[in-house]
């Protein structure tokens, strides 16, 4: 590390702390990572290491590094953060508050240690947590007023976090009173409020928590064409895949291989207009088997490669757990993982 930073002699002082790289990423921003990715791929394409072959398209979820959410645990996370900051700001203004952290902690642990949690047990624990959070929010607002009266400044990230805490309390209170488990734009993580639950319907993973990405595979390299924290329909990004391919290679793909979810009438019209062959089953009555059917079946088998690339990236390149925080952190992490994976693929070809 010292050699990399240009030190000529051994230095015992600490060079970096845990937040140095985080702050550096914030200063660079998402656009830097996109430019790095674009220039790297352009170099590989110009050297004919990545060739303009057919395109395979699909979508997957990149799970965030959060614990599996539950209502009581979410409220406890809010409570712990509030208690810590009430103590911190109260000390700064010379005032103490009765936050009852030991009582609340004991109640939460008694609930979390129960192997079987009945509906009655969950509701009782949620009611207690709501009471603690309501009291702590009131105390936090009170200490904020004293801080402002003394002419001291409160950081914007603290104000933003308070807004998230209030929204979580409001949502959980509304669900508790209405005796329901769903609400619009429900927050599932206090520290990453932008994370959305995405229903996948896969065995063992009915719901995943993270950003969903639309990706394309060309000549063994995987590219991210679109990413957002929402459960979108894959077929509406077919045009984006085509435009991204055109920008990289300067021409249209000779063919596109995708599953039947992409076979909407709008997509078929788009592909016919662009004169791109697609491995989609034709609409209407099934004709007798011909060469076209055999080609479609062959390309559908080829489509399994993109699923294998997803698994390879998640198992070996960290795409199964996004560790960068912030709304743009998910895309930065994903693009870095894909870039590392594609460079390894390119190194094997070179």
C-alpha cells in the first residue's frame, strides 16, 4: 500500500481508514465507472478480442447485503439508531433522556429467540417496538430543537435518516392498525431504504431484495444494459439491448436469443423492422417442422449460456451480494464485478 502511494520509506502512521474508498467512490460517481467500462470494452473490441456475434438476453436480481427483513427487526434497527443519536446529541446540549434501551433490547431478544412465532406473539412484539420508536422519535425531535436553538448545525444525512425512520414508523403503524402485511412502497431496510422486494418464484428464493438488471451476453462477455430497484418486465428493454449493442459494435446483432417472455407483439415488430433474426416461436398455428424450427431449438439451447454466466458471476465475482451502499452503489458494484469477469474471459482468449 505504501509503495502504491509513493512512500520511499516505511511509515508506521495509518494511511487509510475504512471510509476512504467509500468517499473516493462518492467523489468519482457512477459516470466514472461507466466511462471506465466503455473505454475498456472499446479497446477489447478494437483488438478483436470481443467479436460482434449473436446476442443472448435475460434479466436477474443482484441481492443487497442486508438481513432478511421482518417488521419487528426493522423497527428495532430504527430504535437502536435513534437511541444512539439521542444520547450523542443530548450529551452535546447537556441534557439526558430516558430512552429505555435495556428494556427494549430485552423485549426484542425475547421475541427473536422464540422458535415458533405465532401471529399473537408477532403483534405483541410489534406493538411494543412501535411504542419505543414513537417515544424515541419524539425525544429526537425535542433534542433537535435545542440543537437548532443553540445555533448548531445538523448534518443532512442525519435529517434524511430521520425522515426514513418516520416513514418506517408510519408504514408499520398503518399496517398494525389495519391488520395487513402489505403497503405501497414499503421500506424493508432502514440502512438501505431504496431496496425493493422482487418476487422471483424460484425454488428456495421466492423473494429477493436488491436491484434487477437486464443483461446481454455477446461472445462470452456479459454486459449490463439496464438496472433499477424495481420489479420490471424484461421484455420492455429489448430496444435498450439493441441500442447498447449498436453503440458497442457499430452494427446490429445478427440474431437475438431470448426466452418466450420477450416474444411480445411489440418486440416482434421491432425485430422485424430492424431485420434481426430472433429465436422466438412463431405465433399462430404450429406448422410442420422445418429448418427454421431446428434453428430456433438450437438457439434456445444456446441461451442457457447466459444463465450459466449469471451463476458464474454470483459464485465467483461477488454479484450475489452487493456491498456498496447508496442508490448508485448497486450499479457501481455490479459494473465492477462484470468488468472483472469480462477481463478474465478476455485474458483467456488473448
